[in-house]
């Protein structure tokens, strides 16, 4: 099964700049031979990236999604994928976030699982 990573890369000097130590893909989930890394500068993996081209080239119609941050990158990319006609499967225990204001991380995660299940 092909694996396509979308990796947020912020501008130089930011904590998530592409060359910063905090923005490296962890060795435990590092891309293998044949995997693709699509770098993005937005929450949406489809905006100003080659993601759509890679999916079309490989004739992929179903996306199995995992990642972080549930309420930003994961949510936005899932919604765009659905709008583009992809079948989207959000892996329930494979996306995460942190607490945000009045909501706990688990509440945010549960909400996004429900949103994707509803579409």
C-alpha cells in the first residue's frame, strides 16, 4: 500500500521550519523506500502541493488518514479529500492533538472522529 506523508514546513526561523530539529519525521514512522513526502505550508495537504497529482498518478481513490493535529491539518485535509470525491477513512486511534482552551485533547479527537464518520 503506498504511503504518502504530508509534512507542514513553516518559514525559516519558525519552530516547524523544514530544516529545524523539531520538524523531522520521527524514526519510528520514517518514510520507507517508495514512500512520498509532500511538504506543505498550510493546514490543508491539498493546497499548493503535489498531493492531488500523486494520488491521481497512483489511481488512489481511498485515503486512510492518520496524523496530527486533529482539528487543523487532519480535519482540513479530510474535508478537502471528501469534497474532491475521495473515500476518507480516519483511523480512530492514529491522530492526535493537545488540550485547547475548554476542550481536552480527547474531546477534540472524539469530535473529529464523529465528523468524519458522519460524511
